[in-house]
């Protein structure tokens, strides 16, 4: 597991700015819009010998907070770690287009019901609508901007059938203008969810919706997600988390996949998603 930070340092944070240059960390410098200021940007792993110094200045100048934009981090797991994990999160790395009708998202959708007007949690009751057929390139998976649902190609569904994977359904994705099913992708719909069981939730940044009472957590970026074993349904390969994640009017439940599905995805080399380890305790 490696945690990598993408850090931006404004030239007004002079001591921090100069320290990065002194340490000879590889960086880029760009002009800051509307002023003579500069923005120094770099990537650094928490395993790097300079991380302790960078961490000190992040707290001093910006606060160690991924949500303020100065420090955005992500966790990357090795193939060996994923292959050994009992469960993993299946996360989109390829987004294309918005759910349709775009102008009414997320409140007035053909595909959703019970949409909270405050936090945008929802129940999907009909196929999702795409603006047009996705241009997938080499990707096998795709998601829509601002939405956690995944869509994938027939080859993937065939492979799931071959291993007897359980806990998913293949739903049509509708092209909005033609009202016809997509010829390229279908939605990887996961009907079953875990029970409440996210561990460490009290330490995660969260907001309780004043309208519906749902707790929505900021996206889980750092380290391993931990879930209680009693929350996991037996004999399935796909689950969605009971808990909701996102900010503002973005709301999604994480998609979890079993060890054998994760290994299948690695073996096939399918693009458009990546896997992050979940520890069941």
C-alpha cells in the first residue's frame, strides 16, 4: 500500500515554497491566474524521506486536509495485496458524460426515485440514461460524471457468468434521445447492500442530512476501508455499502467485489476501474 499526495503550494507560503525547492523534490511551477504569484505542484509518497517535512508545512500553512485542495491524496495497493484481499472496492477511473436529462440532475430523473432534495441520496428503479453511446477506447468500464454506478461491456458480463459470480444484474443503459438500449454497455447493477458496518466512521469527515437524516461520508481516500464481518452477506460476489459517500449533491454507495472477481479483473487486464483493499474484521 502506498499513499501518494498531490500537493500545490502558493508562492505566498514562502517558507514552504522555498523548502520544496531546497529539498530538490521534482516539481512543476505554473502561473497563478490573475496575479504574479506562482503555484508549485508535486507528487510525494508518505514513504518518501521528505514526507515528514512536507507534512509539517502542510499543517503550518494549509492544514492537513484533502478537502481544501492544497493536498489531494490517494491510496494505491499492489497487485499482490489485492489478490490476497477477501474483498475490494471497485472504483471507476473513466468517466464520460452526465446522467440524462442533464439539466434536471439529480432531482428529476427517469431512473431514480426517493431522491433527497438536500443530500441527493436515491433509489434506482429504472435504467440509467446516457447522452450517447460511450467512446470507450480500450476501457471495459465507464461511469457517468457525478454518479457512482458502473457500466461495462458484454465481455465482462460473460466472464462473470463463466465463474458463476453472484450478486449482480445486467441492466440496460438507455440512450436518452433514441430511448433505445445502448449497444456497447449495460449497467453493472448491484441489488444487495451490506449491513451497517463501516469501522472507523467516527474519525471520518461526515455530514448528517438535515432533511432525510442520512449520514454521508466524505470519499474514503486514505488506507484500507474496514467493514465488520457481520455486515457482509454470505455467498455473493458483489455488494454495495450500506453507507453513502460524497459531498454536496453527489451521493454514491461503494461497490464491493469478492476476491475471485477482483482476481478475474486483474487477470483480464480490464481498464476503466481500479481496486482498493477492504479488510473484513
